[in-house]
């Protein structure tokens, strides 16, 4: 038995390990689950009792020698050699997948819902002249929305310029450049000079829609809004229209969806009514059509506009609008888009 151990020791010492393959072969032969040192351990039972202890020690020693020899070879890429600090064999660091911003998710969803019924996206500048943001939309010169409190005017410009207060300005541009039928939605950022609070910000995002064709009626508008509300908030969603006022539509309405009054928070966000306002809409005022050289005797149209933040707050139960703009990853991480 002792002879066998000595012979094996010599064999191990003579072994050379120069590659990872050789190292693996070595491991299997001397350290693996069925290695030859283990086999010798099993033979201890045949050794006379008085030698058992010594043989055991020799075998343990042999195991250590094999282990040391095995560990002495370090594949080049892993060695801490000063010249070689880049370890190409290490697993790549895991990339943290980002997620889309909740406002982008809702914007895409709104666009998707309207594009299914033929609306195309239009885009325009955020810095607008008075004509596109106000005058063409039938705002009387003294209308309060032109007041400094609502609008960010841009000083030192020779024209009356401001940051657009709604994306209806884009629709004026579409009406000027295209002829009916027009079916467009304009998503984009808008600016209003308002105090920042959980419910208001000095900039936010809108999607506004415009449809102009022959014989467009209020019933078309109502049905389109109902379709949108059901796609967005569920099949059984109920809507109601309340009369309202906008300079560019007549008649005008505000649309509420029925939110319910089941929980305390339902009471709070609907102010006890169960209804929540989601958008403004109306039939395009003939003056607006004429301003863009569209024959108001031949054509009629409807328009609507909504705040993306508001829809996102309702869909995701977000209580403070400011969260959308702070870019706190703890908030944003909750919106994984699966893309
Ligand atoms: N432009 C309006 C706003 O910014 C919304 C609106 C659009 C209302 C179209 C009626 C028709 O609030």
C-alpha cells in the first residue's frame, strides 16, 4: 500500500499542467468524484490496524499535494498578472434594462388607439407665434389665456412669440397645409405659466385631435370619444359630456368618465361625484376653418384635447404629477414596458 502511495506521489509530481484542458484531466484523475486517491482510501480497510493511521496520513498528504498542484495552474486570463488586468473570461457585467417613461407609454397607447380609426400623427414647433397659438384659433384679443399668467411669452423677439400653450397650434398648421378630409392627432409638450403643485406644472403633455370632412357631426365626436375611453379604461367605461367653452369650438364640451365611488380615494379624486374629467372637445368653430382657408359651408369638424399626465395618473394611480418629471428611478423602475 505504502509503495502504491509513493508511486502515485511521484506520478503526481511528474504531471505537467500547462493548459486548462490538462488541468481538467488532472482534476478528474486525482480530485474528481472517482479519483484514484479515493480508491486508495477505500483500501485502508485491508491495511493492518497498526498501519492504518500512518497510511491515512500519507493519503491525506497525497491529496493535499494533488490539490496544490492543481491550484498552482491559473489560466492566463485569470491571473492577476500586472500586464494582464483585463479578464476576458469573466462574465459580462449585467446590463440593467431601462424602462420606457410612463408618459411615453401612455402617449404611444393613445396614438395607437386613434391610429386604428385613421388618425395620423402631426408635429409642430414648441415656440409658436401668436397666430398659430391664439389668433387663428379664434381667441379674441382680450382673452385671458393670452394673459401673462398663462402664457410664457418670449421677449426680444420681433414677432409675438410664446411657448405653445396647447398643441391646437399644430392643427392650425395642418389645416393651412392640407385640405380636407383631415384626421390628425398632435401629441407634444405644452407650457403654461402655472404654479407647480401635485396637480399642475408649468409644462405638461397633450394629445389633441382634429377631424374635418363633409357632414361631420357632434354624434361622430361623441362616438369617437366613447371609443377612446373604452379602449383606454375598459369596455364598460361610461362617459358624460358637460357643456363648456373654448374659443375655437362651438358647441364645446368637457368629457368625464365614470370612475366609481368604491373607496375613500375614489371619493377624493372625483371630489365625491364619481366622475373624472379627461378631456375637452367640441365642433370646430367655422371661424377657425375660414382662418385656415377651409370652406366652412362645405366642411365641418370636431376637435378634442387631453393631457397625457392626467390619463397616466388615472391609469397608474399616480397621485402627484411632479413624479413624472423628477426622474427618480425608484418611480420609473415600476413601469416596465416589456420591450
Ligand atoms: N386646446 C384645449 C386645451 O388646451 C383642449 C381642446 C382641444 C378643447 C380641442 C376643445 C377642443 O385645453
